[in-house]
C-alpha cells in the first residue's frame, strides 16, 4: 500500500467525510437519534460528539418528522445539516417534510431559496431485522423531482460522495447499506471528492453489462470474477448516484456489450431498475441490444425474518451468475 | 409595551391593506382571474399584524395556506404578491408557487405552506440556525387550529422546548379547520393548554384585539431573545369567508358568523384609534385612499406582467 | 339510453358504490377529514352522513397518520373502513402506517391476520393547486408489496372497482383524479362489480397500443379518435388497477400492434410507466416490437402554479398525438 | 381491587416466566442461536403483567419492539414464541416476523411493532371496532417513553379522546429510548402530564410495583368499559439490559443500573407474597421449577421445529 493511501471501512470512511466537512465548514452539523454518545445505530458517528461537541452532533428526541423538517428549515436559513434517519424504513415518517417540502421548495419558491441538506440513512436486508427494518426504498425518492439520491458501494465512494453531498445545494438522500459498514477499501490520504452523477465502470468487460448499486456491486463483481473463469467477460457499472443518473455511461457500455442485466436489492415492481431499463430502451443503445434487457431484483414481498427466507428474498451472487449466464446465451 | 403613534398607524394601515387585498382576491377568485385556490384572511387581520409588529425585519416567520395576511404584515411587496396570485413571472415565485407558496426567504418570510402543519418543523430549523450562528433573532411560526392536531406540531414543540429554540408558535384559532369545529377536533377548550406538555409557556389571547396580540407576542419574543426558549400563543379569532374557493358553509350558522363580524378586528382597532385621538376620521379616510391605490397599483402591475415563459418550466428544480 | 342504464358522474358513481357497500355490509364505514356535512373536499360523500349517521361517516381531526393507522387497526379487528386522505400528496404523512404497517401485516404475521381497508384519495393536477396538492404518487405505492393500487378512469369503473376494493381483504389505495369527478358515464342500474387486476381494452386498434390510466385514458381516447381520421388505428388499454397489473392483456395487445406508448401523468423518472415498459420488455411481446417502447409522462418537475406552465407539465391530447405519430413511423 | 390468591400466584409466575424467558433469549442472542435483533424486557415485568391482569382474554393489546413481556402476559404460547424467535415454521408468524412482529390477533394480541409508536394508532382502530360493534372490550396500548415524542402518539391520543375510544395508553417509561435519556428528550419530568392536552385522565405509577400497575390499569379499564373513554398511564420502570443486541451502554452509569436492580419488580413482588404468607419459599421454588421446565420445553420445541420451507417465501403477501 503506497504511503499516501489508507485503508478504511465504509463506516470509517463516512466518519472521515463527516469530520472533514465539519472541520471545513462551520455550517455543517449533524442531527439524529442516538448519534452522540451512542455513535449512531451503526457506529458511523462514534467519537464525533466528543470531538465536535453536542451543538454540532445533536441527539434528537425520537421524532423523525421534525428531524427532517428541522434539518430543512435550518438548511433554508443558512446551515448545512446532515440529518440521520436510523433505518431507511423510517423515512416514511418524515416523508411529507422530505417529499412535499424539502424537495419542492427550490422550485415552488421560483428558485429563490435553497435547501442544502443531507439525509443519511441505512437501508437493506441481511441482518435478520425483518420487514420494518430492512427495506430498500430508494425508488420512492428517485421519483420525486428535487431530491438527489446517492447509494455508495465502497468506502472510497462513500467518502467522496458524502463530501459532495454535503456541499451540494439540494436535498440529498444518502443511502448506506447495513452490510457494507464493515467492508474495507483503499483511498487517498489526502482530500478528494466524488461528483454526484458520475457512474463508475467497476470492471471492464465485453459480453454483457451489469448495472448494480450499493450492496449489489460487490456481489456483481464476485459473480463477474467467477464468470470470467468460464470465459464470460462482464462489465460492471455502478451508477453510484441514482439521481442524477449517469445514463450515458450505461448506454455506452450497452452499445459495447449488447446485453444488459440490472441488479438491485429493492423489490422489482416499480423499483429503480425499471427506470434504468426504460432509459436504455429509449436510448440509442436500443439498436445495439442482442437480447432483451433483464432485471434481477428483490422479490415483491416484505423482507421475512427467518435467515433462509431472508437470503432468498434478495439477489445473491449465484443468482447473478445464473441471470448473466441466461442472458449471454439468449438472442 | 404600547407601540408608538406611527407604529399604531402603520398597524392600522396594514390591517386595512390585508382586508382590501383579500377583498380583491375574493373578487378575482369569483371572476376566475385568479386560477387556483385561495384562502382568505379576512377577519383574522389582527393576528398577523399584532404578531409581526413585535418582531424586527431580520426575524423569521413561517406561514400557512392562509398566508396573505402574514406576508403583508411581514412587509411583502403587494405587486409581487398579486403577480404571484395571478401566476405571473413577476411574482414572488415567478408564478410557480401561487397563493400557497409565497415566500421571501431573504426578507425572513420562509414561506406559506400547502400542507397543514408543514411549516412548524421548518420554524424549528430556523431556530436552530439562529442558535448555532449566535444571532439574536426569533421565529414566528403561524398555523391554524387544525394544525394543532398534526403529529408535526407535537414533535416540533417538543424539540423547540428541549433545545430551547427561539420560536414563538402562534395558533390562529379561527374555530374551524375547513368544516371541522374545534369542539369536534379537540376535547379541550383552551388549546394553549398543550404548551404544558412541552414545558413551555402557553397563553390564549383575544386574537381580534391587535394590541393584545402585539403585547403577548412581544413578551414571548423577549423571552426567546433572552435565550429562554419557545412559547405557544393561541389567538382566538374567526374566518369570515368560506374555507377556500367553494364552501357551502353548512357547518356553521349565519348567526355565528354575524356575531363574529360584529367583533371585527379592524373596526375595533379603528374605533380605538379614533377614541384615543390617534387618528382622525379624515386621516383614516386618507389611509383608506392610500391602501386602495396601493392595491390598485398591485393589480395593474400584476395584470400588466407577463406570464412566465415556457422556457422557465424546467428551471429551478435543482439549485446549482 | 335503455331503461336499466343510468348516467352518473364519477363523483356520483363513487358515492353510489359507497352507499351500496355500506348498505350491504354493516362493517363498512368511512372516516376522513371533512367527509361529513362538508361531503369531502370533492363532494364525493355529500349526503352520506345525513343518510348513514355520524358513526358511519366519521369526520376526523386533521391527523393523517392516525386516519391511516386507525383504519388499519379497525380493519385488523373486523371492520372494513374506507378512509379518505383529502389530497394524495398527504398520504406522505400517513406513509409509515400505510407502507410499514398496513401493507406488511398480513405477511409479517405469517398470513394470520388481514387488513381489509380502502384508502381513497384524490390525485392529479389541473386545478391550479400547485406543487403540494397536485401530485400523482402511485409509483410510491405500487412498489410496496402488500398494497393494491386502483386508478379508475370512468364512472363505470370507479363504481365497480370501488365496490371490489371494499370487498377485498387487503389494503387497497384507491386513487381518484380531480379532473374526472364531474365526468359523466353510463352504467347498469343494477349492481355490478369490476374485478381488481383486469385491464380493459377501451378501443381496438392495429397500428400501436397506448397504455394509459386515470385522466390519461380520456385524453388517449380523444387522441386516438383524431389519429383515426389520419388513418392511424390505435388500441387503448386501461389497466385500471396497477397492482395487480393485468400485464397479459397489455402483452397481447403489443403482440398485435407491435408498438407501445405508455402514458401517465406522474413524473416520468421512476414512474409506473417504467415498470410497464420493463414488463413488456421482459415478456414474449419483446420479439414482436417494431419500435422501442416509448413513455409519455409528466415532466420531472414539481407541478407549477401558473396555468400555462401547469398544462405543459403533464401530457395533453396533442402530446399524445405527436408521440404516437412518431412511434408509428419509427422502426 | 386486590386480585385473588390464585391470580397473585399467576402474576408471580408470569413475571418469572418473562424473566427466565428473556434470560434464555439473551443467551441465544449472544450465541447467535437467535439471528436477528432482540429487545429484552428484563426489569420491566411488572408493567405487562400488572396491566394484562386487569383485562379479559377477549380484550386487545398492541405491543412494541420490546414485546416478549406483553406477549407472555397476554397468555401467549411459549413454544410458538420461541419458535418465532428462532425463525421456525411453527412460530407465531411462521418465521416471517421474528421478535418484533409476534402477533396473535385471534387471541387479542394485535402485534409487536418494529416502528416506535407504530402500534398507537392501531390501538385506536381496535377501539373503533369495539365501539362500532358494541362490544364491551378495551385495548391496552403499550409503548415506550421514546414513542411519546412521535407524532402518532399525539394524533392518536387526541383521536381516542374526541371519539371516546376504550383505549388505555400505557407508557413504559424505562428512562431511555436507546441511549436517549428522558431528561434529554423531554422538558417535563412527569410524562403523564401530556394527558391534559387531550382532555383525558393521566397518571404516573411505580411501574416496578405490579400491584400498583394492576390497580391503576384496572381503574382505567373500568373507566373505558363504562364508556368514559381513554386514559394515559405512565409506568416508571427501568431496562436492565442493553437496548438491543449490542449496546456499550455509555449513556448511563453502573451505579444507576445497580440502583434500579435493587428495585427489582420480581423480587419486590416475591417478597410481598412471602411476607403476606401467600406463597411459601417452597411453593416459590416449585413455581421456579415449572417456569424453567416450560421454557426448556419451548426451547426444545423450537429447536426441533423445521425452518420454513422456501415454498412459503412468496405466500401471504396478499390475503385472498
Ligand atoms: C396535511 C393536510 N391535510 C389536509 C389539508 C387540506 N386542508 C387545507 S386547509 C385545511 C384546514 C386547515 O385548518 P386550520 O389549520 O385551522 O387553518 P385555517 O384554514 O382554519 O386557517 C385542510 C383540511 C392540507 N392542506 N394539509
Ligand atoms: C420510528 C422509529 N425510529 C427509530 C427506531 C429505532 N429504535 C428502536 S427502539 C428505539 C428506542 C425506543 O425507545 P422507547 O420507546 O423508550 O422504548 P424502549 O426501547 O425503551 O422500550 C429506537 C430509537 C425505530 N424502531 N422506530
Ligand atoms: Mg382554523
Ligand atoms: Mg424507553
């Protein structure tokens, strides 16, 4: 590992981003349930209260609506809050403030006000937390004009994207995945940003493209590795931000590989995979397709508790391998 | 605590401006000159004017669907207001917001709100900014009696209290939320009782008495500026007109409306000013003339203004 | 008009459905803001309180979360509530109760409990009510397993579908459109039902299929009429219920016409049109397509107030004509 | 108001069952035999047992993420509970729900809830059913102190009050919501004060005294059965264990925990029963033996049960 490179977990990378941005800009602060001495349900803010004090790391009462609404109100008046909703499932409680207020204010006010806030939250299944603590609800947010939606899959991206999100002048929902928090990854020691709206080609390939995000990226990469041993060359693209979506990179890849599989954890019906599929269908890549675009998604069921059931509810590495295998033989 | 003579005159003029402005809006709604819906503030003028007189220009307010009065009391430009109502490019929101979204964040008006209760947590957020930046400002957070039964009311008053935020929560209890009388929606008579749940001061005042409103809000503002935290002030008042564009008003009696009209906040204050010799009939007439001409000017301005061009349609979705 | 046929507005048809179901089953009742003497913001329940009494037509305080939650609690214990959220935008306030509770209980409880409730609400733009009173948020609901989503476009369907929704043992979100309330249509005088999950071919055609729902159905039909004068023969399909979706009828139509345009009012990005597109792409109809599937949707912006802007935000008859014209010439 | 001897013995046995059940769950969480999360009721047994003793089998309860105690006090089958916790097909939810979703609607347990406050409006709904069907039942609605700051708490208590619903709202004030002390989340000391906002009776009781809990809930139940509407009862208690699976407990001191452990509800009640001669040491030992064997049986049953088959995965999404 070169000297100017460090290895951090996703959790630590997020913490570093929060620390750097709070050091850089005194308007940045955090609020949420149990983010202070407890460090947040997933430990992301551990130690930050000790470092920045209670005014900057605000423990709130158990009140999601006002967490979202107060964050937006302070953003509207000059702060840059990073609010936390402990589990993504509970953004439903602050939904009016997020969807009807934060997302729309810039437009409704004729462009004369801004809401530079970040709403961090943890999505995804895999921890046995069942139906009300395991959802991937990004599709609900991507549909709402005015919101940006970020879903990093690596520590590197988590850091760079969170910093960009905090500097963005719009409400950004920043969706972390519970199973990624302990994943490690390398990044520069020095400061860097990752821009919102830039997909990343995580692996080059020629036979088919997989678009995957969040936890599905490592799964897709592992699947691609295995497939390469069978001589199948897969390109893996991580959009990293769903809104704005870097459709051009996806389109370009499909023009090269002629086949597309979209993989996400959220329920398939009305999931964001449908939107990606539709955008490719509507693009110039359509003429290059050698097979219909396929989606591999979470099933259209609530997340069950029992571990065997839970595992089968969302795509696993093997499912990806199977889906790609089918795709590359189909014409 | 009594405002100066010129302040009193200003207050009267503002109340009259709201009344006449809303009468014009009512006319435009009927004629279809105003396209969307509109919620009129007639009968409630003393609340906005009394409250906003108690703050300074750099203080904040959050407003409601029934927001024209707050806007005017906070010093809005009538031209840009009327333009917005007519959906014109010169409006406060370039025609994109309409009646329920007029805002002027730079001037401290954080916006009307189409969602009942929607502005209450936003007021808390402004309070956070004030505290964190060490400003000496306050926030007046207006909402109706209906909003007092929204979950965000509860969460917001609690947060403001535990964080000691400089927010004054002002309930305009006009006795109804649409058709729903407070006696149906509440099992308590005095809504200000709810302040106790959050450990903050609560008081009920005659919302048709502009000086009483001014006085109570002034106290609450001083309290907040002193770093003593939020208050809850319930102003008892009445909505003269139907809830919005169409309303058969089957939920209330003519007698009830008539009774409240006798308790007109504008007449009461006008009478007081005459009694005390602060204004003469003649001066009043002059003010009336000025108000009418300012509204006429606003109407002309709005009507002469262009509609927003279609090119602006997809602008301003994201800030950059 | 035959003697056994009546003509009612959409509003009256809904009222008739409510009346019939309340007469038929004593467990059916209504709750919502201003539904009693006021008759609801759009007059649907006008007169029902006088007829059925305050116990059956319950005016609630202004509290959307408990409207949804209490409806579900009473459904769970044996009633069949029809709750009303005045404007669709405000389901965001009751979203936790709808998405995390009502939708999931049957599954989370291992199939041992049911939540037979209907949530009626009014969606759509066109009344100058601006960004917080004009949304079409069906995509948020269609994504959630456990919910059914109904969007009738005619008085006939409104009546038959509402009755079926009330008799359904699941939480059904029943989305009415503000601009449809005064539309008139014919229906039998005698009782009838329309099943959930059955699309309707509203117009037969051979050159292209339009899938449209809610307010877009009359617009699509009007467009199809005009197009027929130019010799273009359009098939118009109204799915009527988005969940469950009758994809087979759509697929069959596409196999016949080889071209598909999907039209809806909601924002395009992540709208339900993407899901319909994806399902057709994934179906056997893919091989029959002579042109890429197209979507014509609301723009990805909040609904603006000014009438000229508002109109241009969502598809109009002319837009449909244009989109179809392009589609039938493309290859 | 004092329960019969056999009822007292039953209560003791239930409290002990909860304690021993939760100790087993704690062990299984540590060993990874229980897969998901789990929130233990140890230290709070008197609330569920005292409250549920005050109702009849056909009455309803709504429960929380910390729901095992309510379940047992409402008479749940330990075998099916333990099976659910182990994710087995024989569990209350066929393994689909887990700890946070155990329900038995037919037996009146409307379910645990993973969303803090999520069960409160559901309790109102059950109250509506009771009223509309003319039943004489009541609903016990359990929730924690954290839930008292959720918007749905506010909306629900108000609705229950204006509609006079037979719901008893029971706050288990165990001093913390996760790491958040009530003194941080509230600006009032006595949470029962909030009842006044809704015009309903409110009372605070020692939640570690099962007989006091029984007594207060009995009063509230009688009130509700008489058609006099809802009540709010706050039970002061303490959570002995960490919030859930992992919790460094940096937000409280060992001394505080030790102090509350001295105030053990189970020991207090056991001591009382001994003092009064209601139970002998020997009988107590016998009860302990029965409890332990019932839990052993539940563990065996659960461990011998099969996991749900994959075929059930997509079942039960929609009822038909
Ligand atoms: C959350 C929400 N629910 C319902 C509505 C529809 N609505 C608009 S104003 C109103 C009544 C509001 O009553 P109140 O808060 O007392 O204000 P007032 O109109 O009396 O000034 C209702 C029900 C809304 N705009 N927002
Ligand atoms: C709406 C919501 N927000 C946050 C959480 C995460 N969470 C689970 S339990 C809990 C604390 C609950 O405190 P309280 O209501 O006092 O119950 P206790 O755990 O003390 O029994 C939190 C924050 C949740 N489950 N639901
Ligand atoms: Mg009112
Ligand atoms: Mg607690």
